[in-house]
C-alpha cells in the first residue's frame, strides 16, 4: 500500500470507556479471550463466560489448559470486543485479573444467577475459574 492510497489520518475518534460502562459491555456478550502464560509460552484462548457481582466466571474441563488457573494466578488478562465493519466502529474492554478456582457455593450462585446458556465446548466443564479484576479499562473507536 502506498502512502497516497491510505485513509487520511485524524478522521476517526478514539475515546476511553469508564469502568461502569466497561462492566455493562462485558455483560453484552458471551465469548471473551483469556490470556496467560504457560510453560509453552503465552496462550490466548476463546472462552464462554458470565459476569456476576463484579467477577468473571469461566467453566472449563479439569485437566485443560485453562484448568491450570485453578491453582491461583495474578497475571491473567481477559478481553472482549465488538466491531461493526458496516458502521465502522467498535469497542474493546480489557481486564487484568487474578484467577483461581471458584468456591463451590460461589460458583453455584454465579451460574444460577446467569441467564446465559452453558459452555459451548463439549466435555465435562465442571471446574469453575473466577477472575477477580485488578483493573478494567476500555476504549471505543469510530471512523466517523
């Protein structure tokens, strides 16, 4: 692509999303990306999730890559986003969090309080990982 064929810069907008709206946006979708390191390196995996009382819950299969978070980690990232090519806008929310296995009562309340369906992936998804946010940030971008 040549310099002359690019869109002119400065035409769009980029704006931060405050924490309250970031939580609202998290609750509008069902799939996010969970990022963390393993012995093999960085992994970023799509996961179904639910939001409940300021926490994010992910159901996974015991023995899976995500199950390693059950032992406790404080360096996990979770991201959701949305974009519309037709309308040329989008948003992204990023959560830096601690991860651990959810207490059984806590997991049961979170799952029971959700209006969402269960995990999309097959298997025994009985292990519930809870993400406790340390920070939550977001941004909105639009070409118009």
